[in-house]
C-alpha cells in the first residue's frame, strides 16, 4: 500500500511540474448550485402522466396497477389508483392524505421528498433549497464523483458509494437525479430514476424502481407524459375529495 501511495504521489508531482492541472471535483453545494442555475425558471410547472405500477414480493411480480398522477410544483402531487375508483393519495407540502371511496381515511405528516428532488427545488430560492436538503438529513459537506450504469455522476451527501447515509446521485451531463438512498429506522430505501425524456424543455424520468433493504418493491413506467398543462389546484385539496 505504501508503495502504491508513493507511485500516486510521484505521478501527481510530475503532472504539477509539467503544468498539468487535475480537474477540480465539485462539492455537493456547488453541484446543487449548478443544477439550480440550469433549471430555475426553466423547469416545467406541472406534469401529468399515466403510470403502470408493478408490485413485487421477494423480487417476484405479484400485482400490476394503473395509476394516474398530477404534479404541480413545488410540492403538490395527486395519485389516483385505477379508473374512477375514488381511491388514491394526495401529497401537499409536508403532509399526505390517503382517500378510499372518495373519503379521506388517513392524514399524516409525510413529505414526498421525490417531488423536491425531481423538480420542486427549482421553484424556491437557492437558500431554501439548502435548508430543505438539511431538513432531509443530507450532509452537504460530503460529496464525491462516481459512475452508474456507465455514466458519470455526482454523489451528494456521501464521501463514497458505500457510506450508509442519505445520498442523491446526479447525472453529470443532464444534471438530474438518477438514484437516491435513504437510511432510517426501517433500514435502507433505494430509488432509481431512469430513461429520461425531454418534455417542454426539461427532463422527466420514465422508469422508476424502488427497493427496500435491497429487495425490489415497486416499478413504475410512465406513459402519456404532458408538461405545463393547466391543472385546477382544488384537486389537491383533501377537503374537496368526493365533492
């Protein structure tokens, strides 16, 4: 190991003597600023799509559903399960509202942070973005570069790929989230966002996968994606469910 470190040190010294400057690695804070600079005031304001949802148990598909989703950024999402069933969930700010047969049956303080990562962050100030990352338990003093599926990525919040901390992986070219790890009392959650499509000047993932403790739980495939469609915000009001 000492011999290897000596070789690396010698190479770096020679590059310095020859006037070769190694590329500076961006910090997590700098990457977020770069993302914000590219997409602030340019991201679509709303997104609608139909989603084929696969549910898995022990990595085996056990159920398939069709969901209909509407998003208004920065923080509103409504998912209707099936066709005119009156069943679904609303995410609004830091709360969620589950409804069955057009009646709210459960409300919880439960933010869907994916709305923030996948677009909502571009509709607040940059200072609020950093505060929100902190609220979601990211250590932005940490960061590194890696590769995923053959593409270069920035990794926000961790010093290496294997560190068991919340981390967000960002495609270096598109500057969009492609992978998210969350650790809490229930263990490890992983989400991937893949096969991005340009929609109205911004990106939308069209394939998502979710894992709990490395077991595949759910897949999502988007169809009929539309951006910047007019959406009546009353559909996100839990008090108006079924009315």
